[in-house]
């Protein structure tokens, strides 16, 4: 019978010592950055430690790789977003460039919105972006997505609820 580990658990130390070196190498090969790999490995074990989910010892590597892959994708998405933001700032006249504090607040907000959008189903995200960025009405969005008007209304409700949660919490 396979041992089940509940988090936090005493077997996490066994998993850490048994798989940390492997995970670090796995991340180094994918990021080509030893410091980033170490940070992501640590974050991976932290996520595993606080997870309420049960996991099997013989599936530890698969779970670690899944968590690490998600963290790596989030990291690179944040880097791309920050690079685009900094590129946009470089095009502003000097007197319009926000202070470092304001830039940090904007980047935090952009990352929250990006995470929210990434978590939405594709059609919900598309409907929301067509509405907010392209200025399309619900009927036009329905035609473009090939769905009913009521579906678009439901998509928008879901997207606005996600926006509300960013602003005000649950």
C-alpha cells in the first residue's frame, strides 16, 4: 500500500532531501539561472508544505514538477509584463514618468489583473477583453465567439466578479 502524506507532514523532510537536488537541476535546465532555480525550488516545497491536498510519496516528483512548472510560468509571465510596462514607460516624456513607488503599485495591479485573466476560461477572458479593450457590445461579442447573448452575459458576470474580488476581496 502506498503511503499518503498530509500537509504539513513529517515526511516532507524525506521528500525534500530525496528530491531537492533533482528539482533544482530540473529548474536550472529550464531557466538557465541558478539563483532563479533555487528560489523556484524553495517556493515549490513551500507550496507543497502548505497544500491541504493529500499526495503519495511515489508521486512526489510529478507533483513537484507540476508545482514548479506553474511557478516558473508565473515568473516568466510577470517578467514579460514588467518588460512591456518598462518599455511603455521609456516612451513617456520625463515629466510623465511615475515615481518608483507608483510604478511598483501599477506593476502589482497589472500582475493581479494578469493572474485574474489567466485564471478565467478562454471564452470568458475573450469576451471580457473584447468588451473592455475593443469596446464591443455583447451582441457583437456573441457573434464573434459563436455563442448566445445570454452566454456572453454570463461570461461578463463571471469576469466582473473576478475584477470585484481583486478590488475588494471575497
